[in-house]
C-alpha cells in the first residue's frame, strides 16, 4: 500500500512540473522531453520501490536517524511492569523511545496505553522481537539509531529460578551478553542495567551498601551477578557509560492509573507479595500465604525494602542524565528502611479495605531473612531519594488499578469489576 502511494505521488509531481514547462518548448522537442521525463519519473518510482523493499529502507522512520537534541532510548522489556513505567516517564520527559519486547511476560495492553498517550510520529515505536535471537537483535540495532539502552527484559522470579535455573541463565545472562555485543558493534555507548539486591545474597551486615560482597544464593541472583560481571569486564576496555541499578522490592504503579502490574496468571504461584495480597483481596485466591515465620527478624517474617516504581524510574532517568563515557556507576535503589511481611500485610489490608485471610506456612527455598539498602551513595552522587514510597499509599495506588482492571490488560481489562 505505502509503496504504491509513495511512487504515485512522486510520478504525479514529476508530471505536473513537466506540464508547467511545456507551453514554452519547441513542439518538435516536446515528444522526446515528455518521454524522457516520464522515463525519469518511472525510474525514480522504481528506485523508491526497490529502496523501500531493501532492509535498510524498510523503516524510513525518524527512529533510524540520530537527531540533535533528541535522546533516543531503547527500552528492552518495555511491555513489562517496570519497563512500561520507565517508558512512560521517558516519553513524558521528551525522550524518543523504542520498546522491544517479545511479550513472553509483558502486555501489549501497556504498549497500547503508551501509544495512545504519545501518538505523535517519532515519539514511540514498539518492536516485537526476542532478545535471545541474535539476528533479530542485530536487525534492531542496524535499523535504529539509539543513544542509550535501558535493559529491563528478563525473567524475574526467585522461586521459578530455583525450579528452572537454565531459563534464568539463558534469558538473563546470555541475553544481556547479546545486547552488549549489539551495542558494541553498533556504537551505542550508554547502558542502564536492571540489577537486583538478590545479587548480594544474604549478607551478615545490614544495611546493604554497594560494597557489600555479592554472594547470591539462587539462580536469579547468580544470573544477574554474572550479567553485571560481563558488563563490568567489557567496560574496562571501552568508552561505555554504564549505570547498574540494584533494585530492592518494587511496588506501586502509575499514580494517574494508566499503567499497572499485570503478570501472567500462570506465574501467580511465583508472584510477588503485593500481587498475592491483591489476588486474595479480590477473592481470586482464598487467602494470602506468608512463607516463613521463624526468621531471625523483628516478628519472624522476612524483612524487605520496598520501593515505589515511580521512585525507581526516577532513579533511571537520573542515572541516564549522569552517565559519563568510560565511567561505571553502581547504585542501590531502595529506601533504606526494612518492613516485615506482617507489616506489609497490615498495610495491604488497609489499602484494599479487605480483611484478607492470612495463612502462615513454612519457609520457601531461596528466600533471605532480611534485606534492606543503604541508599546514601545514590543520594550523594545522583541526588536521588525515594519521594513517593509510602507502603500504604503505594499499595492504594496499585490497588486502584487492580480493581479497575480485573482482567489485567486483557480483553476485558478496562472493565471495572
Ligand atoms: N519487580 C521487582 O521487584 C524487581 C526487583 C529487582 C530487579 N528487577 C528487574 O527489573 C527488570 C524488570 O522486571 P519486571 O518486574 O518489570 O518484570 P516483567 O516480567 O514485568 O518484565 C520483563 C519484560 O521482559 C520481556 N522479556 C523477557 N524475555 C524477553 C526476551 N527474550 N525478549 C524480549 N523481551 C523479553 C517480558 O515479555 C516482559 O515484558 C528485570 O530485569 C528484573 O530482574 C525487578
Ligand atoms: C520469547 O523469548 C524467549 C527466549 O528468551 C523464547 O524462548 C520464547 O519462545 C519467546 N516467546 C515468544 C512469544 O516469542
Ligand atoms: C528462556 O529460556 C528458555 C531456554 O532455557 C526458553 O525455553 C524460554 O522460553 C525462555 N523465555 C522465557 C520468557 O522464559
Ligand atoms: C537535588 O534535587 C532537588 C529536588 O529533588 C533539587 O531541588 C536540587 O536542586 C537538586 N540538587 C542538585 C545539586 O542538583
């Protein structure tokens, strides 16, 4: 369709030009000139058609060119929970965004929301591709001019990683290597990497600083640590600007209710505590299962440092702004305050207004007792602090979206229950 309309416009404009000049030409020459012009126009049309068929021209979009004053960020995993929120923030801050995701865990619904918010050309494009496919990754980088990459795409459940470790080494470690290779061969210098406090394992001393030894105790943490190591080794001999952000436990959603967290139902059993609490509040599950009450913590349940996704994506933008060639920055992203699972459950009951039934069970393999951050470094170096994180308020915001999207982003996703 596009090809035809393009060549037609081209031909028409060429013809009208020649007609405009015709009155003043010698009638004898007229035939040959018109013939030449028609021939030229036809050749132009054919050339345009062929160019458009060739791979380098199949995305003749602004996304394929660097533009002064425009920062083009590739967001991998942008259909997922954190990646979609990061994309929204980047778009709002006037970045140009390309999202790549293979929707194995993310939601096309989140992409649709973003596209409706930013329909102008050159703002947002979505590319469906698998980062585990080197050809697809190479094509992605060949056809687009990125200034930076925010690499969120991953599989990200501790429990699942103990059951299916290869999936984790493949989709985290190996895929990050692939992204890095593509960045190197296409001269993309800036990387913001999603890492996790799970890379620290279970340190003796709390809070966790960036210098706390990394001794991960499950395949998820190990796969992320390996990916970090690969990135750091590569940086030693390159001009890359790298920021590694080690997130603590992410909660909340867009305060304006446009995006939310909507994991696949089949992942429910591996899911995170907020999802589990909301499912119980909605009656999808009979109650909330708290696993482990005999940890050495204030009340025996696990202690975690919860960080609101709005604060988290703010850390990403600050990291991107402060990234410098040849420099690596590693930062914990947390509040510095640990909250127990029991405290969390109480906050969730208040946020949802539902007296969720709670079952206390034995420990789950791969869990650490107590994890909270020391967020000093990121405050001093990136001027970042958690401003939106308030356990109950963050959960209220997330609950509002959950209630209004009983089916996630699915077909009936917009229908309130
Ligand atoms: N949620 C948390 O509490 C938390 C904590 C620490 C770190 N992280 C990290 O943050 C990142 C994002 O996590 P999330 O919670 O948004 O997870 P998510 O599952 O919601 O999003 C991940 C996205 O990556 C996509 N993806 C996975 N494999 C892919 C592939 N091979 N090709 C293309 N796309 C692929 C999925 O489809 C999904 O949209 C992950 O790297 C995760 O390890 C999350
Ligand atoms: C997504 O990517 C993974 C590899 O990381 C692949 O195994 C899976 O089949 C892909 N899913 C889809 C829907 O393309
Ligand atoms: C991850 O990798 C495994 C191969 O180990 C693959 O089967 C799976 O589909 C991949 N993707 C996801 C999202 O799990
Ligand atoms: C740090 O951030 C605050 C806003 O959160 C801002 O008012 C202040 O000017 C910033 N300081 C520096 C040095 O950039």
